[in-house]
């Protein structure tokens, strides 16, 4: 026996089922977020940055600095893969969207997740 959420998900993700404008938006958004989560799951995770960079205001160029030379606010880390916290945020957002049954709030939840709030 299917749960109410499983039935809702089946209806939402069925491209042949009739939908209103809000449901079509949710269908596209859920599909996009699922694809993004799968891509992030497939990518290797990197806990530490590969390097640190500073923006030299005198020539408006970015320069790499050694780990020991980084000085906090003026130094920016470079990650080749998204930090684990970002991957977790996207996964949590997708889980929340999938379990949400109120059409009115689907768009708000997705937008908050995409904004990083």
C-alpha cells in the first residue's frame, strides 16, 4: 500500500498526469534538483580547498598564496568540488520538497533552498 506522499510523488512526477501551472513548476523543479543531487553525489567530495587566492587591488588580479600566507578576510579558498555542507543543503532541500504536500509552499521551499537560506 502506498503512502499519501508516495502517491503524491507518483502523480507529480507523471508527465502524463494533468497539472496546474504550480504543479508543472514543481515537476520541473523536482526533476532539476534530483539531477543536481545525483551529479553532486557522483562528484568526489573535497573537504579542504586546493588553494587560497587574494585580489591584489593595485593590479586588480587574483594571485595564489601559500597556506601559511593566508590572512583571513582578504583570502578566498578555491574548491574544485562543492563543500559537503552545500551538498547536504541541496539534499535536504530536495527531501523537503518531495515530502511537502501543500502546493502553495512548494515554490517557496525550492526558492529558499536555491538561495541558500
